[in-house]
C-alpha cells in the first residue's frame, strides 16, 4: 500500500527537498522548524536554534543547515541574524498545497 502513495508526481514535488538534504550532508540539518503563531516573538525560535547549535557542537558538526522558501524574506532575514547564508537552491515544483513559489533554499551557518 505505501508504494501506491509514492507516485511519480509526489516524488517530483519533494525532489527539491531531497536534493537539498543531500547538499547538507555532513552538517547538522534542521529538517523542520516552526513556532505556532500565538507563541512567536517570545524567544522560543531562538532557543530552538540555540539548542540545534548545542547538539551540532556535541556531535562535532562543522555547520548547521536548514531549508526555507526564498519568497519568505522575513524568515530569511531571521535566519541571517544567526549567521546563516544561502548555499544552494532548487526550483519548487508547483503543487496545490505549496503556497510559495520560486525556489527552496538551503541556508548554512558554520559553527562558531
């Protein structure tokens, strides 16, 4: 049954993320990161990112990476405030459930 769910069309939609995940090899990759709207601007995101850096340090990683949508300037600026820079991108495959357009980007921050 699971094979039936993994159609060629669905694979195309997730392929940009798969490719960026491969680009992040050897780094501490933050796969998913979100704070519910009612809890934003309370420092929770900063604490979570600090925790990721602590775990990366413990694991001996040289960098922390994450992916986001290039059309979310607010979020990109937020990640830049930690020292993340864009290191790779892949075009998004349009899909009814993806509200962003353009590219999915990989951002990397070397360990301090």
